[in-house]
């Protein structure tokens, strides 16, 4: 049995959960999320907690057990407290700005890079170099942050690029001339 899967999910106040067969709807102060859970997983609620159990002992049911519990827990946490990812831009002349529903990055290319922001995700730029991505869906927040970082990943020689806040880049020594 999965160590993560056997933990019960505590439902905080102001969060409402509806389970209809294998469809779970979670609504809270920040919004509403829904997800279809596999038929190999059994969901039950008791005393402001959700328990997730595998239907049988098959390999696939055991694999989905911990995953399903984590996905549901992320939904509960997301609607009660939003998820956020912070990125910072390092490099001379590198900057960013939000224009409407688009994030515009100037990263040393011959053209600005435009990234459309999906619905349900908010992007804020502080001091042209700090980007804050927030939303209730952890998967979407992480994916957008990874897409932004992928436009100019940090390089090991000068440390320029877009990196997550607190990320440490291992620096390399360049060529040594004679």
C-alpha cells in the first residue's frame, strides 16, 4: 500500500467537496476545480476528511493510489491557498512586462518573446526582472513557469537566463588563454 496514498486528506473550512461516481468537484474561496479519477480508486468522505483506497491489489491500482491522493490534495490546497512560482531574470538588458493577457520577454533575441497566459493563471512582473505566476491549479502554474524558464534557461558560464527564485546554478570556469 502506498505510504502517500494511505494518508487521509483533511478538508479545511470554507472548502466544499462533491463526489459523483469518479468525478470530484472541489470549490473554495479562490475558485473551483474538478477532476475525473480512475475507476480503480475508491473515494470516501468521513469527518471532514477524504480517504483514497485502491479497488484491488493490481499493479495499476497501486500505481494510481498515491497519484490520485496527491492530485486531490493539490486541488484542495489550490482552492484554499493559491499556488505560486517565482522566477527571476538575470542578464544585462533582459526584462519582462505584462501586456493584457500576454507576458512579453526581452531576452537578447532579435525579437520579443510573447507568451500567452492561460485562463485561471495570473502573472505579475515586479521591477522588470521578477515574475510571479499564481493560480489554483498546481499543474498549470508549474507548466507555465517551466515554459517561461525554457525560453532562456540559465547558462553555467555567466549565469544569465531565467531561473526559479532560490535556484542555484553551478558555475563553470571558461577557457583559459595562454
